[in-house]
C-alpha cells in the first residue's frame, strides 16, 4: 500500500498495467476521473473507493485547490520502476502544466500585442480611427489598454466557470462568443468612415481569436467538474 498525492490542479495519466489489480481510496480532498474520450467523469470525495481496471478512465485529476491524497492497495509487489506514480513525480507533472492565471496572462499579453500591431498597420494604411463628432483619434495606447482590460475580464470569467460550472470550457466559449458578438455593435453605430468601422470590427475579433481558444483549451485540460458527487464504486 502507498499514497498518491495530487496537488491542486494536478493530473496523473492512468497506465493500465499499474492499475490492473489496484484499489484506490480517497482519504483527503477530491479526485475527478477523466474518461478515455476526455470528457469529465465522476468526482470522488473523501472515503470513496474505486477500481480502474477496464473502466476506460485515462487520468486522475484534482479539481480543487487543496492537495488530495489517495491510498492505493495492490497485491503486486512494490517496484520502484513499475509502481504507482510517486508524490515527487506527481508534482513534476503538475508543474509542467501552467495554471489558469499564467495561461490567461500570456494570452492577454499576446492579445494586446496582436491588437496593437494590427491597429498600427491599419493606421499606416490610412485608417484614422477618428471618433465621430469629436475630431479626436483613438491612440494606439487606447487599443492596448482596452484590450488588456477586457482580456483580464475574460480570464476572470474562465476562472468563474472553472470553479462553478460542470462544463466550464463549453460555457466559457458560448459566453465569450456572445460577448464578442455584442462588442461588434458599438463600432457599427459610431457613424465613422467605413474603413474605420471595418478596422474596429477586426480589432475586436483579434483578441477574441487569441484569448478564447487559449483559455478554452486550458479549461478542457484541467478545469474541475462540479463538486459534491460521492460514490463508493463508480461505474464508468
């Protein structure tokens, strides 16, 4: 018998040979079973026991922030090479996968850079970005600030869905796609020159094209499912 430790957000692939005669018990925290096709399986709470042999589970994932501990019972002699993944191995695997904050920050920087460069190119091509009725033009720094702000809002939305939704990636994509569509309405109502309107529409789409796929991929990979499901012997 040994203990498998999963830090918050950690994910450990399931190797069939290692779990052929092993029985696991969650002694602390929560563990999500990730099915073979990548869809979320049940979330196991404290004292839940499970077999993985022949179930189609491809990975174990800790959906919470607290460290989870599993007690692994196996009749097979312990082996340094072929035994369950150790605590150190688990931490190494978890460390290789960046958290949502890091993914969001990188995507935000990329979105700001792409939008600012696109605005500069549009201005070079003759688009003046003049605000109708004021005679003022939108500076490049304005595009950067607005893009950065709303990108961080998108990261916050992703974090909220990861925490409270059972299908975070799906709901995040639907919500942000709708918000992006709504954000295209103001440029169409500005009364600016057609070239300016077209450029503003494109500049709204660029950060969405950068941010939404990056955060959706992260949510599919490591986001939690809704907590509260407890089972003694999950059928998956």
